[in-house]
């Protein structure tokens, strides 16, 4: 520790220097108001201060203490006083003094100085860390709310269809506490373009937290700009989004990227056009036959966004069955795992089971079942990745 001491007894000051000058402590001793003021005004780094509140009297000491707090607001101060002057400490404590010790006549207090100063410094550092953590949580919460504010509200489904969606951020468990919701790297959007076509979109940035959230917000901005052009060619849309993101460093710094699934549904003919940039294909549930299968293999994915500005993407087309459900999702859903069991995922099997068991439930209830089952699979640790799901249904 780098310790500044202000003391009013030169004999005691020598003993204090000896007691505190252990464990590689750097002790600067002053024994007069002039020396103490000079040390304060020097700007020399100080970890902690020990001062008597009677140097040379309480009023003068308080004036120096006030100067000290102005120059070294982050350095804790330990006061010392005689038993008869304890009441004077209140004024100092009310203005930022961290702790104090009583100077008994036998000098036993000297043996406590090292422990008192170490514990004071530790307590102050802990309090600052808690305050910093609180501010970080507040910042993360603000960003998380900003992200959630751009997700579509009051989704309107075309006649004969039902559509619902949900986003949930990753949950990280902190020691001794409940899982903490993070800012997310997932995104979904649902909107209508020409001829009442419905756009279904899900995206997933690498990682989670602030960087992933900022990547997703960048993509959201591009989507909002490009949706005005009403792209029906899904491959063209994904290609243009990719070029826009490749021009920005916020996504691809440190190897970051975004996966994207972009689909356009023609409600009247049940024709679905879709393209993928590294994203898993949708799952199609035929409610008549009971089959649940991906619309294509993983080879249909293409490169993620913000990797190569010249990447090419494919468009795929299928006709949805008359009675069906279509699931678009990010990997936070299927990759949920219990703490310390990272190889044991909820998986496609878990998703298929919930979809199979939920055919008699409403679309909204089925969505809840998917999230609840995936979360329950983690055995209380919470999903380690952001999760977005868009669920569409058509019934004859």
C-alpha cells in the first residue's frame, strides 16, 4: 500500500512508520500541517491516508481533510482520535472519512493500524466494484430495452394464418445470485410488403452482450432502410444486407458475423420463398401427417453475413401444406444445456417433441411450451445464448 500519514507526535510517528512499513508498504510520514498540506498538493499517488483529527486542532485538521478529499477523492481516509474526542469524528465521517480508530493511552492501537487500514481499503474497493457492477447492469439493461423496442409489436396475421414471435436474452448466472439477463445478439422482424406478402426474418449475431447487440442494431437499421424497396427476391435481399454489413467494422471486428434467415410468404398460394446466410433452415410441421422436418439440409445455409462482401446466396421455394406450422428460430433454443453439461443440448429432438405434443394447443401456448421446455432443460442455469422464435400456422 502507498500510505500517507499525518501525525501530531514525532515519537509515535517513528513507531507508526515502523509498524506500517512492512509487507512492502510505502509510508510517507508528515508531522506538521505544512508537511501534510505539501504532501496533499504534491499529487503523489496515494492508496490510503491515516490522519489524526487533531493536527494541530480539530478545525485545522478538518480543513486539511477537506483539501485531501478534493485532491484524492478515491483514496480512503482512516482517522485517529483520543477517546475524549470521538464525538469530533462524526463530522469527518459525515464528509467522507472511511473509518477511524481510538488512540488509547497505552498505544495498543498501533498494533491494529495495519489490519484496520487493510480492511478499510478492501471494503472501499469492494463497495466501488459493486457500484461499478450496478452501473454496468444499468447500461446493459438500457441497451437491452433499446433492442427489445425495435421488435415488432401487435403482429397482424393474414386470413387463415396465425403468427406469433418471442425474443429472450441470454441468462448468465453470477456467483450466489440469480441468472442475469444480458443485452442480446438475436433479432426477428415480421412485416407486410406488396400484394400482402408476409416477410419473416430472424437473425443471430455471434456471442451475446453489448457487442452482439450493437451488431444486431446495425443490421436492424439496414433492414428498415431496405424494407421500403419491398424485396421479393430473397437472395437479392440477403446479398444487399451482406454488402451493407461488410462495409461496417462493428460487426466483423474480432471475427464477428451474423446469421440470417429471410423468408417471404405468399398467403393466397401458401408459397414460401426463403434464403439463408449461415442460418439453420425453418422446421415445417405437417399437422395432417404429423411429420416435422427442416425445409432443406444445412448445405442450404450459405455464408454468414459480414464475412465476404462477394458472397452469393440461393433462393428456395416450397408450397406449405394446408394444415401446418412453420418454425423459424435461433440456436439459443436448441443449444440450451444444463450447467457443466455443455455437450447435452435440448436439440432438434427436444423441439420436435414439443411441437408434436402441442398440436392441440394454440400457437401462443405452443410458443410458451417451446421456451419453457428449453429453459427447464438447463436445470435452472438458464439459457447461455439469446433465443428468438417465429412461429407461423396455417389451418384449412
